[in-house]
C-alpha cells in the first residue's frame, strides 16, 4: 500500500475480511474509502471491481476495471476480472480477449489460464480449451481443477477413454479426492465397466466413510444393475448420514417402488418434495407412483398390424445372411424374431424389465429361434463388445418410443449403441423421426389440467394425483376438440446424426409460431411423429396414420387465453433427451 495519512493497509484488511465473509456492501464501502485517499491505485480499483462483480453490479464493475487498466496496462488481475465481468454480461468475445491479455501478462498463473479455458468452453471452442487445460497441467501438475474440467470435456466429446485416463492421472496426485473418485466412478458405470465402477465406489466409501455421497452413488449403481436390495441397503446408509439430500430421498423412493414397497416409496418421494417442492424428478416419480397406471400399451402395440408390417418390411430389406443385429428393448421379442426369420446371422436382444425378458425368452424358444437370438435382461448401455455382444453389429433395431417419441429413452440408447456396440457403417431401424404439432381447444381434457373447481367445489388437492407439466396419450379422433391452427413441423431428428444430449434441467429451447385460423380458447398442443424406418418406409402416429396404437400426445397449458383468427401465437418447446414440454409465450 502507498503511505497515507490513514492506515490504508488496515482498512484494506478489514475490506478483505468482509469480502471473504460475504459482506459485500461493507467490503465495497471500505474499498471506496481507500480510493478517496488513493484515487489512482489500480490495485484497489481491481479489488473493488471484483467485489462489485460479486454483488451483481456488472456494468459498474466493467467501468472501474477499465479505468484500472488505463492506469496500469500491465495489471493482469484487472484484465482477468474484466474478462469475468464481460463473460457474465454475455459478451464472450471481449471476455476471451481480456482474459487472454491477462494470461499474456502473467503466463505463470494457472488460475488465469483456467478462467480462459472455461470461457472458451462456453463458446464450444473445445480444441482451444483442451490445449489451455493441457498447458495448465504441464505447468502445474497438481492443479486438480484442470484435470476435472479436462476430463469433463473429453466425456462430453464422447472420448470416454481419454476422460478416464485424465481422471486416473489426477487420482495419482490426490488419491482420496472425493469429486475425482465419484466422477470416475460414474464414468466407469456409464461405460459399462461394472467391476471397475464397483471398485471405485467402494474406494470412495473407504476414503470417506462418513460422507453420504459414496454410499448414494453406490446405491444408485446397484439400482441401475437391478440389484434393488443391495441398492436399498446402501442408500439407507447414505440417508443415515444425510437425510436432507434430495437425490438420496428420490433414489430411496425408486428402490422401494421397485421392490413393491409403495408406502415407503411414497414417504421418500414426499420427503424429497419437502426438500425441493418444484424438483421435476421428485414430482414426476411421486405422481407416477400415485397414478399407478397399468401399461396396457404393450398389448395395443402387438395388435398394431400396420406397425408390424412396416417393421417387417424394413427388417427384410436390411438383413442379409451375414447381418448381426442388436434389438434394443425387445419387449415380447417380436422384432428379434422378424430379424431371425429374415435370415440374420445373429441377434442380440436386450430388455431391462426382468419379467418381460423372461417371457420374451420363452416366446423365442417356443418359436424355434433360441439358437439365433441371445437375450439379456439388461439395458443396452450395459452390454459390452466381446461379452454379450460377441462382435460389433451391422443393424440396430429399436422401438423405444412413447407417444411423444422420446420418453422411453430412444435418443441416449441409440447414441450409446452406435458409438459403442456397432460397426461404423451400421444401419438403423428406425432411421429418424419428425414431430408435428397443432394448437387446439379441448374442453373436456383442459378442465382437469390442472384440477381446480369442479361442480362448484374446490378440488385442487386432487391435483397431486395428476402427472403435471407432461404430455399424455389421447386418441384425438375420439375427442371433442376444435382446431385452432394448422399443423406445423416441430423438429426433425436423424438417428444417424443425433444431437448432443440435453438433460431435463437444461433442455434445448426452440420457438415456433402458430397462425390462428379459428377463434377459441387456446387450451392445449397436440403432437405426433412420422417414423422413418428407412429411406422408403415412413409410418405415422398422426390421427389418421398407420400407427394406430400410439395415439397422439397432448400437452395442456395451465392458462387458456382466448385467441382470434389472424393471431400469431409463439410457443417455446423445451426438449431434453427424455422429455418434451411447451410454454405459451403470451
């Protein structure tokens, strides 16, 4: 500090103590006092800029940091904070330029380079970010954050082998780091390395016996493997260590539900909702449990002759005597047997539902195809080449589509199978799909979406039994409804060029504009899909389409604005790997 008539150093230390304690207003006031006495001190300006940034005063922070740089163009912290401020204001190019300048001024500082890598990642400049992260590790091999981010980038880019090596390298430096242990455990589990994942989760528990996270992840892993009793016991240990964790309560609800303990499952789902009332996972699981729907669609699917004929035609075109096939979600085994009858050399079928898998096994043997078809009661993501899948496959068949297309996991399942279980020239049935939608007025359905007043009584507590903010299946031609808009395309998906994975809490957002053709109350959006089995065969779940058993998906809006002919209505579509939702932009 520069000498002054008052003790600037003491005031600065008080400001830093307040800043570290989260007392941003006090920290700002103290730093401004110093600036009154020392108005040209670029270091104090830089620190104050960081405090303003932390308190959300981005524009003021930018002005002050630019002033600090004018006073001292060799101040790397001023450039770093300015870059972070630009980043938070959404000005990514200027953020990158500022942090790059900071890095040039202080090339020995890994914290600056790490911030640069993160900004580059925001703009999907993966190659540049990877280079920066590698440089950080080379310069400072014990900088664990760089390993963690680098591993995450490689995982996102689906270079899981390199991601695994990165995490393993970091664990050589810090063998008991909780985040590294759990991240690597999850990666091993996701890539089907069951034994290695088990070992890693056990290692986590041994290193942190009093921390709930290792037990929680091990419990979830057991559930994913279908080991519900082991999963339940391990999750109960996690619960004893941290009963207030949202995910532990949801997982315990799932485990109890799988074991038929519906009362206990309800209890844990309710506790999860007490912790986070708006959590979509807890809400969805709780309402699914309460609704207790019977999956009758299995029988309707088998009865859908148009669907069966279309799949058979596509399979017969694709199969040769040398074809090796993967059937994802075989259900009754029907599609696998079609491939076997068409002459495929070998079929690997998988079905995660143990009871359904056992029945499919019986059906396959009954029809004489048990020597051609290997059936496993597993998720396709748990299959491994050289084990269940002897050789990589030439053809992937699937029909893991719900009424809204994505709800049964078709996107992540195909993405994983293509990358891990198939030859580069693999054929896919289906090859893609396209969604179409239409705005409608549908009074009967909208009266209970949400449940409010019925016959003059407030029945809103009954809303807990309804699965809200999700679409549901209807047969549109059997409904009393009024068309409000034309049918428009919503999205097209090529299974050969799948989009990146979007999680439920960070969905992809797209906007669609509907032209209103009839006056009415805008109550719902109905949508369906055209399923492209191959280049020539397309079947549709539209109201007059071939796929009769699917029906259509109806998404009811909570508010019902009146619209008139000639109006334009914008709708935001939220799409993740497993879910589609809509929001009216009015």
